[in-house]
C-alpha cells in the first residue's frame, strides 16, 4: 500500500491507558496493509520543549481531551510540513486505530502530492 518511508506519529494526550491502546491499534492497522509506522504517545505539555526539527514526525494526533492545544501546536509545526489532526471523541473512545490510520495516511498522501515533503 505504501511507498513512503516509515511514518512517524506523535500522539498527544492528557496521559492514560487509552492512548496506549490507541497507539497499538494504529500500529496494527498500518501493519495489516504493509505500512511501516512508529507511534509515540506523550503528555501534550511536551510540545513547547520538543525539537521538531531534530526529532521530526510526520503527523501529530491530538486526543480530544487536549484539543484546545491544536492552534498552538499547529503554529509551531505546520511550517515544517507536519500534519496536525484532532482525534474525534468517538474514534478515540472506540479505540478505532484503523479509522485513524486511514485519516492520517490520506492526509500524508495529500501533503506529499502537493509538494510539501517532509525531511527523511
């Protein structure tokens, strides 16, 4: 399904078990279609301290409970070509990694087709 390099995803949350479950579900969905993906979950308050140029990610997924951070996160990372998506509460609550993977994969294909390629 993919000719992309490893997709790197940062999942921002308020902390808890649900993020870990969602992380595993996204990885399972990607592996099912042969896509190499790395998903890391962190507390959302890491963003001001994260060096996104040194530790680049392709997509940042924001958990519903910290969606208020979307604007500040986007302001910091969108100039680098990083996609920022807020996870809808139903998808998050149902731990629907397949739906989330499809959304982020389509967003990456659209970004890369537009020429906003990320560093390797």
